[in-house]
C-alpha cells in the first residue's frame, strides 16, 4: 500500500462499499458472550483464509448460479469471485458502443449479497476481443481500448476490489518480449496507458497486471514482467498488484522457486495474487505448497481457483480442481484447508491484543438461540470476528458496528444490511453454525461489534 500514486485510503473506501454506509450510534451489547482467545480451526476455505488476512476465491460462470449444488459450494466455501468470462471485452461490448452488463452485474449482486470480494477480469487483452475490435488497429484501436477501460471501470466503480487491467501481454519462451497482438502494435506504451485510464475511472480499485507462465522465477517471461513492474513503479505508472494465473495445467507445473517469485514481485512494492489456480490431477502436495507459499509472503493477498468442480473447469479432462464433479471435496481440498488452518498469523500489520469493549451480558429473551462472539486476528487496520450460534440450526443474528468502522467481508452466512450499513443481519446459509467477518477500523481501533439479537428459524 506504499504507492505514491494511490489515493490514500482507497482500498478502505472500496471495501466499505460492500456495505451501504451511514451512521449508527454505539449500541449496548446484548446476547453476546465474548470469549477471549482465537477461533478454533475454520471449516471452510474462505473463513480460514480470512483468519489469515487473505481471501480464497473462485472463478464463477454466471450461468451456473442457477445450479443449486454449485451455488451451495460457492456460498459456503469462497469469499472472493472472478467472472470466468462475463467481464471480458467481448462479453461487455459485443458491438462498438453497445455495452452489455447484465451477466456481470448479476455476479456482482450475488457477490455483494454474500459478502464476497470481486476481482474484475479483464479490461485489456489480446484474446476474447469482439469481432469489431479484432479488426481494428492503430490509433482507432488504442482509443477504442481506452474507451472500453474507462467505460467499464466507471460502470463498476465502487464494486471491484482489484482489476486485471491488462492480461497476458508477454510472449512465452525465452525472448522476454511483449506478445505480438493488435494492441501491442498500437505502441509499447499501451499497457501503461490502460493502467492510467483505469486509475482515473476507478481510483479506489487496485490495479493488477495478470499473466500465466510467470510462476518460475528463472523463466525469461517472469523476468520480463518483473522488469516492467519495476519500471512502472520507478516512473509512477499506477500499478498495485501482479496476478499470477498459476494454471499448472496444460503442460505447466508448479515450480519449486514459486515462493521466490511471489516474494520478489512483492519486494517491488506491489501485492501479489494467485488468480486462476488449477493443477493437473489436483495433487495435494502441489496445492499445499501453493497455499504455504502464499501464506509465507505478506503481500500475497489471496488465492482464486479457476472453477469449483472438475466438471466446471476449462480443462476438465485434467480434473484440476478441489471438488469432484459431484461436488464432493477431494483430497486436495483437505490439504488446502489444513494448510490454511496451519498457517501462521498473517505477517502484514501489527497484531495487537484484541480489546473487546463492552461487557458480556445475558442473551436477550425469546430469541431461541445464543450468539457467542470470539475475537479473531487483529491487524493494524482491521480485525476479524467469528460468531457461533447455539440453540438453533437455522437462525439470524443481528450485529451492529460502530462507525466509522465498517464490515468489509463476511463468510459462512448470508448477510443483509439496514439502510445505515452499520447493522448486519446474518442468516444461516447451510454452512454451519459459525460465521465470521472482517471489520475495517477506519481510525477507531477500540470499538468491537455488538450482538443485538439471535433469532431462531
Ligand atoms: C478461459 C475460460 O475459463 C474459458 O471458459 C474461456 O473459453 C477461455 O478463457 N487465462 C485467463 C482466463 O486469463 O480468462 C482464461 O479463462 C484462462 C486463461
């Protein structure tokens, strides 16, 4: 977050956009039993990643949101989503000047309703261009590309945590050169022009360069991307992060120096993201290594797998994902969850003693359940809370936050918000009786969430 070109507090404001904001006074604690100490091992990928200050996400095909088996896993396990195809150029601007946001908006709405963060993918790319753009060149293409970046980033302003501004702009092999494409032929500065347009259109989103085969630190392509990011940082081109697709499918493998790659990019002053992970035959060891490598690098913000079930994968014949075609957890799932749960506390920020304010009081009468608060990890700018419900298997729990604090993400429940944005009603969604959330302090480091009620049913 030490980027001179970034607006102060940008990310905080963006995360706050996940909730509707306004003010609510300090509320009396009711129905909460506050326990010291940390939560027990989390039982879902998103919850466990959040306890370590990370996200665990998946690519989503919007058409599959109608498949309840799919959506059940999505809502239970993941706290971040990337549109698999629905935010690509051909999907959003099928005809020049005619934008089609329906499917993408549907995914964003779903994510918001579940407290999931959204990665925008992707604003400028040589592939999946609409026919009209494929046929363009020169200044006409450059302007059309910049207009697309501006229009799309403006449309989604406030809803996108990270944009893959430019995707796959480097060539494979040993050349270290840019990939030839119609965009590249508009001039070598097309990438930085896209980043500048994106920053202007949505100053609150983090802007990423995303590519595949940049996992092995020794590869010429990795080194070439590294040098571009280094150059952008030195010249003040607005870039906040690098996405490593990490498709260890299609003939690519997890490299033993992967952690070096992550930490080397991070040392340039950008965050790193593992954006499209899949691994041929889903070996537990490689999945575990990827998780451990991310957890070892403070600026590795999270992991996104490229689909939920093997049958959802773009490379389904390689069975590369964490759930089988029937939606059952594979051994790699258990390895990933265990690695997340075993992960040390996040190296970012400065863990402090959680100072829950307010006294535990007796649960309010008549609710039919009890909500027990367990304070979680605390960082310099945010903290986690988990809440366990007893006495009912379906329930809704009302949680109030003291502004300017804001809940930035949630897991293992379905949240809705009052008009102030400071009161969240979390309903059970079939993923157990413990839910959790991350709260941004926004300058108030002492207040803690208050449970207002727990209602069975
Ligand atoms: C893939 C999708 O998974 C497929 O459904 C589509 O047919 C092609 O694109 N790198 C990327 C992703 O950045 O957008 C690609 O997604 C996979 C490779």
